[in-house]
């Protein structure tokens, strides 16, 4: 192959490079989001008093926590998509949503309540929570795993689990707008259980789909 032909071939290859993982992830999530939103609206829908609930700081806290989880998981997922990347120096970011909900619990405990703490913890929507969040998360998880295949994660099971946290954070954000249990005690008990289920599915799928 002569030099001119080699240069032309390299230029052609450069023009057909795959999208960066970050762009692929953003596009995949944007395409999957309408599916999850449609599922949410068909199965549950927003709580009827959402306009009033927005004035409750504990209702707002649910979104702060779930969006924080999704944001942190996106950052970690993009990091883990690189070869030889580890969770070291990045895992502490997962403490951000944990710290936020812990602060919410501490604040709630300082306030007078008519209902005892155990009643607030159990709530009225535990079964709906642990079933709805995984349901709304699955399209987003599939999209995230598809996008992360463009990377080269050296720990596919871990990358899949973090993709599950990403999807569950977004799925929980949808569910939070329906859930009438606003107590941080409820959120700290049942939301993590549902999120862990999605993370487990992501880990299992990632072990198979993200291996390179």
C-alpha cells in the first residue's frame, strides 16, 4: 500500500469512529426515557395532590436524593467504561445520596409528629415501591448497558451494577412523583431495596453483555 492510499484509509477510518461512551449513554437514555415515562403514566401516574406536595420539603427531598444517585452513577459508569478502571477514588460519590437521606431523617426526627416513626417507616406504599421502581428502571437499564458496550470495562459485573444504580435512580425519580409516603424513613427503607434489585439485575446482565 503506497503512502497516499494509507493516508486516505486512515482518514476514512477516523471519519467513522464510534461515538464516545458519554454521548452514546446520553442518547440511549433519552431514547429510553419516554418508554419509562409511558409505563409510569399507564401504571401509576402522578399523585393528585402533587402541586400541594411540592411545598413539603420531604417530598422535594425524594427527588434530590434520587437525582443525586442517578447523577453519581452516571459519572461512575463513564469512569468504569474505560479499561482497567476501578471504583477506587470514585466509590465515595455514592455516599452523597446516602448523606442526603441521612440528613433528612435527622431533620424529621427533630420535628413533632402525630404518627410514630415505625408507622412512617412502613408507610402505605411499600409493595408498590419495590415493584414499580424496577419496572420503570428496566428500559433505562437496557439503554445504559447498550451504551456502555461501546466502552471497554474491565469489571463488567461492577459496571453493570452501577448501570443498575443509574437506571434505578431515574426510575425512582419517576416513582417519587406518585408516592404519597414522603417520610425520609420510608425512602431510606424501601427505595434502597428496590434500587438494589435493579443493581443486581444490572450486575448479572453486565457480566454477560459488557465483557470484552
